[in-house]
C-alpha cells in the first residue's frame, strides 16, 4: 500500500470512525471532496484494507497495549498498523498518525502512546501474513457455520480477506472485451481484471461496451435467458447491471426501483451503453401492470454475499432487521408472481449467504403457490458447476468458489415458473 500523505490519512480516519464508532456503512459516507481524486481513492483503499484486517491489527496491537485506548486513538493505531503491514515507510506513517492524534482533543493526550506503539509495531510487522485470517463476527459466523459447515466458512473468510477483483459484463462480445482490456474471460462469460486501475480509462468505457458487475451477480439474468421482444420487469432494478443484461438481449425491459438517486445512476449507465428501457421510480407494491412474460426480482437482503467488496458490512449490519428483510422478500416474491402472464417465469435472487433469504424463500413460495415450479433447466448454463445447484433446484454461489480465479460474491438464484 502506497504512502497516503496526511490529508488522505485524515480522510481514512474519518471513514473508519464512521463505520466503527457511528455504525455507518462506507456507502453512506461521502468522500472528502476537498481532496484530489487520487487522495480520496487512497483514503478509501486504506480504510477498506483496515476493515478487512482488523483482527490481525488487533492481534499485533495487543502485544503492546495494556488496556483499550479511546475509540479515536484505537482507530488511528489500527490504520497505522495496517499501513505499516502493507509496506508504508515507518517514518512517514508514524509521524503522520501522531500528528493526527495530536490534532484532536479526544486523542491529543495519547499521542505519545500512538508514537510508542506504532514504532514497536514497525519492528514486528514482518510476520503479518502468517497471522490468522480474521473471522466473521459471531452474529454472522455462527449461522453460516450451521448452514455450510466450519470448513466452508473458513474458506469464505479467506476469500473476504483477499478482497475482490473487478468484473465486467460485455454489452455484446465478452471475448473481444477481454482482449481489449487485457482481462480474463471467466467460464460464465464475465471478464475479470485483477489490476484494473481507473474504470473510466479502460478501452470501450466511453463507447459503453461494458459495465462493472460481479461475475456472480451476472449469472441470474443469464439463467432467465431473456428473448428478443419479451416484456420483462426488472423489479428493484437499480443500479442496473441486470437491467442492461436484459436490454442487451433485446427484451422490452421495464426497470423499476423506489430510489430516485439509484435510478438516476441506472439511467446514466443506460445512456452510456446506448441501451433503452422504460424506467419507473416507484414503490414495487404500487406497480400492478399484470402483463409480463418474465420478472427478475433481485430482492433487498442482508447483502452478506458482498463482504469481499464491502468489509464494513459485518460491522454495520448487526443492527439490521434481517427478519424484516425476509418478510419483505416473501411479499415481493408473491407480488412479482401476480404480475406475470400465465406460464411466465420469475427469477428470484438475493446477494445473501443466509439460506432463509434464498433456498428457504423458494421452498416456502412453492408451498404457498400450488402449481408453481422450479425450472431446473435454468442452471444448465455455461460455467455453472453441478455442485453449485441446490436441493430445490436453485443456484447457490459462495465467495470460496473459484479460489484460483479470485472468488465470486455470494448469491442465490432460482427460476420459478407460474402455471399456465
């Protein structure tokens, strides 16, 4: 990790405190617009690395701390430790974090502690990579162990620590995109870059030949197999990756989402890629047009499958009403079925690792709706491994899959068919 300089370190501290002290996700926090873009990016990278490696940082700091310091001081020590572990020059790292401690009344009295501890950390940081992989917090770790077993969860935690490469979905030709950007064409058709740099600088960005979308998130639309001219509703559509997949296949897409800012982002992406849909900003339950050949429902969920990209999530999601999300998913699923033509199909998916937000939802929907079936042929798509297919006929994706390729987000998807 490159040295960040004092302004970027200050910004990283503000972001980390927002997560650890205020319980706000990084998505809810704005970058410091007074900084140049490169410093904003450095601050966010340092914060993300620290969130991924909090367990390791605390283990190292525990050797030199007799008691827990104040929250701001602890955040400073964690950031400094991770920066040193990633190759930051000790002199500059220590001096800047001491300066930041001295600059605030809540940590000024502990600037000497910051100086002494970080200098000691610099002397022992060589064994960083041999430290244990940080575990998920108990509120998430224990249910996932019950669902998938301890070995699988340990592998997921390793994937979370590694972070995520950048995946792209091609508008037209995945192989040509891979060649143009110097990426790897994945078995499912996405293009992966491990060192992408600035996305907008990649060949084809301004021409709209691709959009950013995790490889796992791109699979559900392929399972739906949209056909030219079909009327398809993308329910909870923003920011629009799946919408663009459906439109690129030639479907007549209605993209609906309740969030105006997120819909604005979707429309920006559509403009860049030259794809067209019918955008609607509205509550999903207020939409009652009952004439769709297919509906894609990417339902609101705990997002526990995205921790590789969002390491702040386990530290902010504990207070979420997951039971409420599960109830909302059931209501949305029933509503989506009501919008389908007879014989229509519903692709239900969530970016969750929790079976209650995936497999269990489908099993309960089948029990509620006589004649509803799971179309098992939907999992017969390029790149889908047989052991990803769940008992009820859906697709269970996990971060520990594709370890040699860089992993994938956790996802669940199933294609349901309404009786004719």
